[in-house]
C-alpha cells in the first residue's frame, strides 16, 4: 500500500508539473507568429548544433518531439526552455515581363528581399520520473522549426507595406503564421538483459494553426490574361485557423554502446477558416464595392516525416559519470511533401456595389488552386558531442537535404530548395543541475534560375479552375490562367541561432 501511495503522489505531482509546463509554454510562445510552412533546421540548441539529429541519442524532454521512445533516457524530472532565432535571406530578381514575344517589355522589376529580419521560435518541454523504471512521461508546447513571417515589401511602423508594381504579386508576398503543437508523450521500457533494452513511445498532439497572408489577384474573367497592376486586387486572408490531430510514434533499441531509433509523424490535413479583406483596383473603387460574405477557406497539407538513425556513445563524461564523453549520431529523414499538390483558397461571397445583394454581384469568385508541385525530400544528418571538461560539452554537425520545390515551382511562399548546413555549439554545465545550451547553424541553398516557371498569378474570376485546369475556359488545357510570376534569379540562405536552459531536479 505504501508503494501504491508513493506512486500516486508522484503521479499527482507530475500531472501538476505537466499542466504547469503547458501553461508556461502558452506564456513563452509569441501570439503574433510562430513556425510554419516548410521546416528549416531543427528545434533545440543541441539539435541545431548537431546537424538536426535527435532520433537516437536524445536524453532530455525534447524526446517528446524527436522520438517519444527516448523519454526513458531522460533522468529524473527535467524542464527545458529554448528558442531558435531564424534569419532568412532571400533575394529575387524577376525577369522583364513581355505580353508579346519579341516586343518591348510591358514591365521591368527591381530586386526584392525578405525584410522581416529575425524570427523567434520557442520550444518548451518537460519530462517526468513517475517512479517505475519502465514508464516515463513528457509534455511540451512547440511548433515545427521554420520561418513564420516573411515580408517581401517595405516594413513601415511594424507593418508590411506592398504596392501594385510588386514583382512577385501572384505569390504570398506577406505571411504571418502560428503553428503550435500542445503535446503529451509516454514511453515504456523492456529490459532485454545483457545491457540491452527496447523502448517504445507515443506522443499525442493537437496541431493548431492561425495564418494571415496577402496575395495579389487579377480581375480578368477571360483570356487573353495579361498582367496589369491597374486591374488587380489585394486579397488578404485574416485569422485563418484550424485544429488537426497528429502525433509521433517512436521506437529505440540499445545494445551496449550501440543505439538504434526510429519515429514517424503522419501528414497533417489543414482546413482553415477565416475572413478576407479585399483591396480593390482604382476602376472599381467608385462603386464602393463590398463583399456579400467575407468568409475565406484555405485547404492544404503539412508533410509527415519518418526519422531513422543509429548512434554510438562511449567513455565517461568529466561532469557526470552517467553521461558519455563521446556521442555520435547519424539520421536519415524522409518527408512526404508530395502531398502538397496545391493550396486551395475559396471565398464564400462575391463583390457587389455598396448595399447590393448576391443578385447584384459584379463577379463570381471561383476557388483558386495555387499549384505547388512539391516532391518528397530526404536529408542525411550527422552530429557529434564531446565532453571537454567538467563544465563544457562541445557539439558539431551538418546535413544535406534534397529540394521539396522543383525549379519550375520555386516560390517565395516557402523556401525549400536543396540545403547544405554546418553548425556547432556547446552545453555549459552549471551548478544545481542547470545547463545552458547554445547552438548555431548556417543553411545554404544554391542559387536558382527559373526559365519555365509554373507559379501563376491567381485569377479567381476565371472559369478556368483547378486542380487540373481542363475546363473549356482555359486558354491552354492543363495550364492555369495568367502568366508565370517566378521566372528570374533566386538566392537564399538561413542563419539559425538557438539558446536555452535545462534543469534536472
């Protein structure tokens, strides 16, 4: 009975700590923006410094994200609070636009860059020792590691300002995204004897997203569609939000110094609903136009991921005899971004003169399918840690990653080309079981030249609709209305700075 009572007390304390962790995460997470879109690098300073690895040798609360089977390797109770700070550098020089081949250009463009600057992405997690050696519990609040608020215009008074002559009007020229995963994980250990063990784990997540974005749409209704800033409307999606269930399933095997691990997160289907603000072209403004219903819907996917890895740990750390001095890890990660064939945007209402009804509609909005053509990616990652002395552990690593965006679909919406990364960092061991973690990673994407672009400006009033664009109204079967927006020269690179503190108690 005493054992049961002690276990009940521990369980009660851990549940209180779990809810405190989630509450702390709500306070620590910015309300204006968070990570979304394509994932860049990884969460936590240690993983940032170690090439994005984490599926095998993680021994802290971040296991709830990387591989919940590893929660059993997190000693005692632990709390970690970290944040990545991302700096996205993108430049696009669009080619001149010709409506008639061989003639003079209709429009010429200057270069555009992301002007938003540094973007913080916090990560909060905790792990709990309930007493039985076989069972472990964790919780967290975090998002996918990414850059959430690019602005390809001018920042004025904290706002992203755009003009009608913008070179990439048909793409998302401004985005502000929040994606958060409230998570609870558990792991169970099977002792196989002879220094062998098998761990399995599961993290249950609710994925929440809230998104604002701006694109410029053309008001043409029939071909020939020719880009003209005077005939375009600014379409702003506001507070598009939705919740979807997801999770992570993990497994880990240890045999002496050798460790193997794997985890899987399924793809997430996003169905977001919010409102639309429409900025009308000069020719329509005298009619005092308004929307009969400003409800907007956005449908798309977020890729799932399969992580596989192996690692070695050996030696005795100068700071802690229960930690290895050497820690080597290799990961292979597959992400099925091919599920993202398009973004589907739909407005419930239509444009009428002031005080009009649906019968007075100036035009009818058709669903807009922005084709993405994404493809699956594979990354190869490696990380190494070495216990230098009783107060310092050094980290290093890097990764190679294939492109999610084919060259023809290169877009400012998300920058997901081939990536090459190198990083480093350190863990500073402090008194009272505190640890300060620091990490840095540089991610380089080779420059791109897009000559046959497949990113078209949205034309919501055309009957040539997706997803296949086979309607008789299409000027060319299988091709969206409008003209390519992404032809020209592209370059991009990331800096990721990461810092945090962990406490074992």
